[in-house]
């Protein structure tokens, strides 16, 4: 189990709007990916504390040794060097040709052209670095440019996207387009009819055009059941979903574009521009963080986003947690939800949060969560609700520690209805029916992960002083390269979840 290979990283920025917005975007040598942030956090004794994030571009340079290779311009550097280092950072400057600040005529922006130009950049980087491909890291519309490349441009040329792209990471990409909570669909129709500033690229008709290869394209438009978010897996040139990670923002209040009107129109269940349900590819890895689409508290210039990016690109362990065997009381007037928060030792932030306060709890009545082939240790028909998948890097463990430690905070809440409306007669706000934290330690020996796990309610003293039980959990899967164990829930959960409820932990190599 070795570290992931270092491939060139190509950043692809988001939508800039009209010509004035494009002109502003191109004046930045790194298209905004060099922008960091400073915040105030509450420290000990309620004293505000300064917090600084340098930027994702600079952090990859500092943390992973990536080189920023510019000598009067990226194109000039590539033209004047026969070889480049594979651990290098590049910006896809697709907006340059559409700006009128360079003394030349501006070319009308077209997303398909941006995707074709991205292929040219990737081919150059592959040739000069000797790397088998590149990692694509995209913000907002940039993720749609990448998907056009992966789903249309390369398949139309008879080329396999997996031969060009290593991993694909998106920050707040509107994979399902952009829709609004207000207007009853009128705003979307006006946008798509007028195509003002090219914003129709976020509507279903245009998305179908640039996400569908010629061989499958229907000139009459998208089929009724077509879902823009889906990256099909049944074609000869399908890009594996296990190489895709979507970072989803859940903070609309800090998105200040248009004086907050965007966030008001899109609604609270969003990052201020992209609704939560539109911000991911079904089946891809996901993390939810309380950040806005952009700005001072945006996804890209956040520690939360960077730590997910770094571990997805360069981690060596993939860990999955699922709730299996739960038998929640079935009452017609009760809805059950789960909240999950993930914390990794030595990080000052939570890397994943799905909570009702942030409009994204896990709905336990979702039948899709219990369908499919039963996993190891799960009986036929037994409920299995995926809780979280995260990536760890054994090279980043806390100094002197022999394990990789992370915490899974799980809360189960019930909502009661009366005559179709929520009932609050016996309600205690933000009080969960079950609330506990599973502390998980993963050993660094690649041959035997040596996993231990303990519930916070059963650990005495400080968590930082906690030493895992020497009796490691038993691997229930005899197959090499896959480690599985089921952790029983505390006895206090039995009346609510049943005696068979448990957390299934799965650890596999990642590179």
C-alpha cells in the first residue's frame, strides 16, 4: 500500500459571467486558485482567534512539493522546456481567448471549446512529464468543462478518459445545473431562452448537448428521465466513479454575490448558488462542509476543502462506515434522520458534516440506501445505510502516533407529524434520540491495518489520553486488500435501533 503517484494537477475555474467578469478573471495569473482567506474563530475563554488559510495552490506547493512553473506564461514555459516535473501545478486559462484586455478580438466563450482546449493542455503535460495523466481540480462551472471533456470530447474521439485523467475533484460544481426556490421555474426558463451571458449552460438543454457523446445524442433533446448529474458507467469510455470526488457546500448565508439575492433565490439548502442536491455526481465520493460557493468563506479557499482534496489525491487508505442492521420503530407519524460529523486527528476542522441545522441530514427512510447486493457481514434484506467515506494518509499521522485516528460522530433524531404537519408537543430541539462518537484507530502496517474502535460513552477521561484496546478488531473478510469489521453500538442504542444494529467499517488501499 504505497502513496498515490504524483501527477500534474490542472485547476479549472468557474463561471465568470459577462465580458467584464471575464476581463477581471484573466488578470489573475492563477485564476483565483491562489486566493486564501483569514477568519476569526472563537478560542479559549471566548476570545476571538485569528485563522489563516494560505490557498489550495500554495498549500500543494508547501505540503506536497508541487512546483508552480511559470516563466512569462504557462504556454511559454511549456514551449521552451522539453520536459517538466510531474508534480507540477497548471491553470487551464480557457477564458483568456474570450477577454478583450489583450488587444485582440475576444472569442465568444463556448464550454465545448474550453473542454477541447483542456485536452490539448493535458496532452502536452502528458508528453512533457511522462505522467500517465493529470488530476483535474475544478470549481463550479469548471467541473462541467471537465465533464464535457470526460463524457463527450474524449469519447467522440474514441479515446478512454481514464487514459488522460487520474482523479477528478470538484468544488461546488452544479452537476445537476442551477435551479431556484423562487419563481416556479420561470427564472430557469428565462435564463435558458435568452442565454444571457451564456448562463444557459446551467440548464438541461445545453447540459445535455455538452455532456452527451455523438453516438448517444438525441436531436430532440434530453429524454424525460435524463439526469445531468449522472456520469454513465455502461459505455465503452466510461470514467470510473471511484475516481470522482464532489465537495458540497452547505452555507448559503455567506455567499454575498448580488448582495445576497442569489442565495435568496436558490434557497437555504445550498451553498448560495448551487443547491445541495445538484452539487454531486450520484455514486461518486462526497463530503459536505459548511462553506459557501465562493468568497471569504468559500469552498475553494477553505481548510475543509483542501484537506479533502489532499487526502483524495494523495492518501493511501480509504475507510468507509455504514449503519447496518438497524430496526428503527416504524410509526406512520415519525421520520428518522441521521447526522454525521467526521473529524481527523490533528486537523482544526471537521472534514465532513451532514446535519439538520445545515439542511443535509441523512434520511433513514431512503430505500435506495438499503438496496443492492448485501455487503460482507450483512444479511439479505438487512438495512445498510452508508454514513461516510473518507481518505487517510499514513504519512500525515500525528507525530509519534502509531495510528491514524478519526472520529465518527453519529446522531439519530426523530421528527413527529400530526395531520401532515410537524408536531412539537413533546419535542426537544437539537436533542437526539441517540448521540455518540466512535473513535477509530487504524494501524500503519500495510499488511495488517490493526484497527481498533471504541465509543466515546465507554471511554473514561480525555480522548487525547485514550489508548486503543490491545485486542484489535478481527478482519471478517478473508480476501486480501479488504478489511471489514462490524462494531456493536452501545447498549443504550438497543431500544431504539435494535440489538442487531452495528457500524460496518471497511478499509482498503487507496492510490
